[in-house]
C-alpha cells in the first residue's frame, strides 16, 4: 500500500514535519484515544494527525509508505483504501483530499496537530 502525496500537499505538511513528527491517517470512527466522535453516516471521514514520536499510538498498529515517509493507520481502515492512493490539494477549496483509482475517499482531510496535547 502506498500513499502518493502531491507537491502541493507536501508543502502544506512541511510546517509540521520535524524529525520528531509522526503522521497518522486516522479513520475518524470514534475508536481510539484521539477520536472524539464517530461519523453517523455512510461517509468515511479521515484526518491527518500530527503526533510526536513519543505520543501513544497503539490504535494505529499498521503503517503505509508515502512520499512523506511512514504513515500510521488503524489496521481495519485498510478496507476503505486501495493499494495506491493520493493525498492532494483541491485547487478550488485548498483542502486536502484523499483519492484512490476508484474515486474520492474523503474530499476534506483536515490536518490536526496534537503535539501540544502531549505536554498536558
């Protein structure tokens, strides 16, 4: 499984990317420490979480390769993903969108920086 990240999306991630950063592609389904609510519809909702390496991420036991390095995921979220996916910037709305060859998985993937939560 591979996540291609466009140049524009990499530019949006650059301010968050340090040597201590871990990226998590979170299926926001209400499961896990960082998920506050699940989606009560037929839509899938992903978020790109920004964590420090020392922050707990046991809910994200799998990882996928990407242009930004290793990205952690919930193992069961793979059922929504394809072998090749793309994280790109919507040119009109300037938000991240997650796509596969069969279509759009999520047309608004927010970046959620949870690194300050580690200090609390």
